[in-house]
C-alpha cells in the first residue's frame, strides 16, 4: 500500500474552556465519543491572567465534523470552535 493510499482526511475541532468542572468536561468528552468522534481529549492550559483552562479537542471524520461542532457548542460553555483539516 502506498503512502497516498494510507492517508485519511480528518477534522480537528478545538475550543478553550475555563468555566466548566472536571465532571462536566468528562461528560462532554464521553458524549463526543458516543456521537462518533474518532477521539476526544482535553489538555490543561493557562489563559490570560493565569486562569487555568483546557483545550477541548475532538478528532472527527469530515462527514461528522459539523454535527460534532454543533454538539460542542451545545454541551460545553464555549462560544466558538476552531477547526482544521488534517491528514
């Protein structure tokens, strides 16, 4: 199998969240996986004024990206979602 045949296009959705509890984040993460995300995770970060936060990331098939983006907006406190297409 050639390198080109092994490539799969995916969409990475991401948003910064600084006002949800660990339990709420865990629930949202499990929901993303149940709704068809290839993977989902949150990574600790520090925002301005040293506020603790997380980057909530979801890896999705292109066909599922819009639905999962909407689910992020509904089930988290984020006001916006960044996305990029990756191979």
